[in-house]
C-alpha cells in the first residue's frame, strides 16, 4: 500500500453534455483524490459574479432550466488526506 501525506488536488475538470437535463461530472486530478464540491453558475464566461448553485455539492450536477444561457464551473476542495482547492474551467454556455 502507498501512503501519501497531505496530497494536493491539482485540478478538476467537467465532463458531460452542456444542455438542460444533462448530467455534468467533476473529475479530479489525482483521480483517487477525495473532495467536497460546489457548482457555480454565471451569466458571463469571465465569472465576474459567480453564484453558488444551492444544493449542488456532489461530484455530479444535473443542469436545470435556470442554468440555460449561463456558464457552469465547479470548485473542488480536498477532504480526508487531500488538501487544496481547484476550480474548473467554465463550460460552454448551457443550451436547452
């Protein structure tokens, strides 16, 4: 067994189809890391004014009609033996 002290999350990426009703999945680097999640939306790609999506705190998020025409990203914060916080790149604009 390999034991790693204070491993750090270095990245989080979103996969999935960016359309209302579809499920987005957050993937961590390293893949075996553990984290807590907060999905965010914003009206502009630069995320000047991101909004935390209430209750969207798991590794997956199902896009809803309120997300239409917005951009989505996820923030992952290390848990357990993992530290660090990583923010994904924004998705394309959500479509219907």
